[in-house]
């Protein structure tokens, strides 16, 4: 991010004040304590140009940022987020150790726990803010070859970066990329993830054998690593988080999109479908069976996953909880509807206000 985005001291206090007032009120902290805290924050900003969140402020802020994530259908569980305070790290080796622990504990042998690790925030003194260069902590490489991309086309640019930093992949369609980490000097360091930490699920269908024979797999946990967490004017530029997968993310997008793994023609072939005419809806039939295979395989391997109908039902409960607490639910309709059979869920027939509330998670370059 651009350092000019970091608030000047007056603005920073204002942003802090808004967060402290709202969150202390929600947490039912007595007014006197809240006012005392605001005066401490004012002093700290005057003295050092910024302020440090207490562990409670950090934890609640990360949870609120999830609750405010308009694109997320899984927000019912916002209060269950486990927050790892990693603001003390001083080098990328320590950062990698925290991330390895995050991967192990969140994967939890398949019983996935929503978790976030929060590294030191961007400081106005630093030239560069702390960053994880990966899009997700665990993701597959993509190699451009003369006969097309091997692996995940979405990873081609980042894979090139890893190769230029000296990494060598095996060249399969499912090579797990290394972590690329940088702190204030901006110099990237590579950390291959120990294999035993990366849980993966081979994809097979409950009765269409040919689908299992395609050799597909996916990793168990989506760890989004490149978003910025903003709480009370403080920008946490390295704050990777995870939930668990909704099946369609893998079955209707990652493995299905024609600019990703583009597997629908292979699935259709495994099903013996006639693919000469769109009119037969072979793509739709292949899509449904691929999604059944993803859900079935994750369940067989004891890895948490949710189908899109159940997830929509959970979102409905979230909407009710929020309304019961006199809060309105913001959302982005185009992201909340699932990519498979959207009109079978209530989301398709609803509309949402996409206003961005703070705290929140933001894209960064
Ligand atoms: N859609 C992304 C993927 O397929 C993951 C985004 C986060 N998803 C989640 N269930 N928390 O890898």
C-alpha cells in the first residue's frame, strides 16, 4: 500500500475514537473505562505517532471485520474466530513459524477452525509494510508451457516470482507454492511449507468411477493471505485468515472455470456425455456431479466443508441475528449468491446494500 494512505495523527485519533466508542459499547464496557482508554490513545498518538491495540481491541476488531465482509456468505460464525497476536515478530523466520503454526492449528486434522494471525501493522516510519506475497498461504503453482498452463492459471504470475527467487517446483498440476514473506525492508524471503502441514483431499465421486480416475485433488483450507485488515485507523497489511470451504468454490470455480483448471470437458467425458451440443446441458450435468464429488470427498476425508444450500441457510440465521441486534446486514449480492443453482437459495431473491463498514478487510496490491 501507499504510505500516504496512513492517517495523519489527527485523523488517526478520529478513526481510533470511532472504533473504540462503537466496539466498547457493543462489548458493554463501562463508559468511564472507554473514556479513560480514549485519553490514553490520545497520549500515545501524541508521543509515538500511532497507538497499539489491546488484545481485546485486536480480537474484537478482527471479528467485526469478518462480520462486515459483504462478500462472505459464512458470516454466521464471526464470533468464533481465533485470533493469533503475532505483532511481536521481528523477522521473516519468526513470521514463517507463526504461519506454520496457524496452518497446523486451523487445519486441526480436518476439523477446521476459523483463525487469523495478525502481524505488525504498517507504520508511518517504515518504507514498506509487512506483507505476505502469496494470495493464499496454500495454493497451487501454475507454469506457462508451449502446450498451455500446467497447474493453476491464476498462479502463473506469482509462480514466476517464486521461480525468480530461486524456488523450483516439481512441475505437477498441484505443486504447493512456498510462502514469500517480507517485513519493513521489503526484501522477500522464501519458505517452503513442510509437506506434512498441507492437508489435501483427493477428489472422487460416490459412484461415477471415472471422475476419481482424473487424479484431481484440492487443499483442505482456504487461507486468504493478501488482504489488509483495518481496525480503528491501524492497517494490518499482513493478517492472513481462514474459514472452511463452501463446495462450489472448488467444484464450480477452481476446478471448473475455463480460465482455471477447466475440468468440465474431462468430467463430461468420464460421465460419457455427448459434448457436441450445448443444448444437452452437458456442462450443467458435469458441474453438478463435480460438486457432488467435492462435497463427498471432503466429508470422506473428515475435512470441514459446507454445501451452498446449507451455507445460505446459515446466512439467513446471520441476517436474523443481526436484525435482532438492531444492526443491518450489508452485502454484495453478486458474491453472496452461489455459482451453482443460485435461484434455489433465498439470496438470489434478496437485495443487499454494499456499504463498507469498518473494521473490514480490503484488497491491496
Ligand atoms: N474462493 C477462494 C478459493 O476458492 C477462497 C476464498 C475464501 N473462502 C472461504 N471459504 N473462506 O480458494
